[in-house]
C-alpha cells in the first residue's frame, strides 16, 4: 500500500502538470490534505511507518470526512477555509479513484457546507478612515504605508496582487492601474484622488531613495523581489491596532470593505464583480449584505406601489 504522503505527492504533480495550478494553489491543497491526514491518524485510521503515513483510505466513509470538517469548524477555521478543505478532499479522492488507488469515490455525495457560509468580515467607513489616517506621513515608512493602505481600499486588490504590482502597471495621470489576477486574467481598476495622491508622494519622495528602486515592483521591502504578502499583512494589522480597531483584520478585510461600500452606495453587482476579478458572480453575491434601510428606501422610491 502506498503511503498517504506518496499519494499526495502524485496528486500535487497531477494538479501542477495536468491542470496547471499555480504554486500558491498547490500549497493550499497540500496544507488542507496534510490536516486531513493528521486528523485521520489521530482517529486511528492510520499510523506512521518508514514509508510515511499509511492510512486505510479505502475504509474512509462520508462520516469521517464530515467529522474532520466539523473538527475544523470547532477550531474556528473560516467558513471559506472549511469549504476549500472539502474541495481539496473531493479532488484528492476523485484523483485516487481515477488512478484506481480507490474503488469508489465516497465524496461524490458531499456538497459544500452552505450552513457554514457567513458574511465576510468588513469595516465601516469610519473604521477605514481611522486606519488610513493613522500612518505618520512625516516619516518615509509612514508615506509608504499610507500609499499601501490607500491603494488597498481604492482598488480592492488581493494581497498577492498588491505585492506583485509593478510601477508600469500604475498610470497616475489617467487614474488607472492594471492588475494581473487569478488565472492570469488582466483587469483595469480606477484609482481615486486620495490613492493617486498617496502613491505619487511615495514614488517621488520614498521609493526613489530605495536601494532596490531598479526593481519593477512598486512597493519595495528588504528583498529584491519586492514587499512580501506577510509584510503587507503586518502593516494592516499594525495600523488597525494603532487606530483602535478591535475586529480581527487582514488584507482581505479591506477588500471586503471596498466591495461592501461600493454596493451600499448603489454600485452595480456586475461592476463590483469586474473590479474584484471574480469569474463567477455568485462569489460577488456574498457582498450583498446591504443596509436594510437603504433597500427599503430604494424599494419605496422605485417600486410603482412603494
């Protein structure tokens, strides 16, 4: 019997070669399935050997998989993370069935746990403004961080997209930036006046002095490859703390806030979908948690018998 680790490596090679998944996606699948492996071992479905972890996957049923997902929920994993773990498990079992490592795919009848789907965490406008105004722009680091925060909120970029944003991708005169998102899909996103002002100040007063200014990336860290996603995460957490925001916050919180505020002010869902780079509008629909009073006023204003 092949070890779980050996099967996992074969699966990752398949995802990379046959399906062309990006390194970040491969790392996410691997992390999910290692958690799945450790859970099964802890429940007595396998043990470590010289070849790695040997697990009786042919004996795993729907119940064991659901038990794993519920265990993750008890650990307070995000609903999106739990749903992704289920996708990872389903793809893994489907692969093993196709490769005849398993006789049947027990995950066929498993659907994404919709009952765990929850509204994304977001900030209200006043909370966002507090964070944006917190950096000390009398210092170079504050000028850079203000530009990062303004750009996050003005565009709704993913943290990986902002980390890899290049100087040539930003046209301050036209007020747009070009972004290469998931699946190498390019999209154009407008910039607001505050973001343009903050980025221009950073480029003209701070970046020009950086030792790595010949690099193409707009935001530079201590490495030649530009600022890291982890550094961007820490910047947002730091200024949220300094602004007195007690909510759990991440770069995605700013992205959620960007989408929420646009929809609250009447933006079309399809436009927000395009700005966020979602391939499926169903993904964008999680942001339609608009204030009930605004919905009521719109209904009264436009419905013939409102």
